[in-house]
């Protein structure tokens, strides 16, 4: 697992941005994600590690530009102390990790179900069809040996867990082929516990701030 000071500078940030079709580039001590003029204010953020030397600098830029600052931290106090730059905490997400070797095990799919991967402009789309009808969708991007994934669509009902596991298995196999040992996924804080119970590990918290 990455050390705390490595978390904000690893490839998962750029891969994660690709999944959302948001441009990303290195910024001072971190990343600028979705900061192009064509992006909505809700999708624009600066991302940096906490604690770290770039927090106050990027907080000042975020406040001046009216966009979000996201701190990536393995510690529990990022949202509890004084907010950087006078910003206000607005959301919290969790960065999860899981070894590809543990997720790539075969999953028994329903009869007449098929899994397919299709390369898109900034990610690979993963789709499961049942009787030629899409029933589950995900995305994966492998960059610099880091694989980021996202679940985009799952049906409600008894087959939901099986289909999700099948998506992860397909994405883990793709990541392994490209040399990535872990899948990375960002989820809302409320969803993290169920994934941790199924074998994912919380690697960091993403605490976001805005000027209110």
C-alpha cells in the first residue's frame, strides 16, 4: 500500500479523472482536475495530500477561483480542525484499494450473460449483457501501473452482487495484464463500509472544501 506522502502523487488521481472524462494535470504539490473553462464549477477541484506543503497554497487558489479543494489523507482529522484558507468542509469520499489477484477469480454468471470490454477515448468500458441487453456497466483506466475503476450501472435485485463481482473480476484481469497489482476506487463515505466488508481496504479519505 502506498505511504501517506505518496498517495496524492500516484497515478490513481489521473486515472480516476479519466474515468469521469475530466481533464487533469499536475499542479503545485498536487493536481488540478477539471479546471478547464468548459468544466462546470461542481467538477473542478484541486487535489493535494494532507498534511503536506501544498495545502495552504492550493486552498488560497481554490478560494480565489471559487472551486473545490480536496485533501487526500490517511489521517482522521482533516475535516475536524480549522479548515484551510477559511474554506468549509462540504463532502467526504473514501479511496479504496483491492489486490487484482483477489478480485480476478471467476464468477458464475447467469446463463446467457456475456462480459465485454471496449476501449473508449480515456478509459475502457466494461459491460455485462443478459440476452444481449446491457444489465451492468463499469469503467477502468490503467495509468502508470495504477488502475482506477468505477461502477456505473447495476440492476437492483438478487443478481446485483454477482454482476458487480463479475465487473470487478473483468477489470482486475485487465489491470493485471497491464501490470497493475491493485484496483483503486473512490466511493462515498456511506458506501465504503460494505466494500470493506467484501475485501476492499480504505487507503485514504478525500475530504473536500469549498468557499461558502
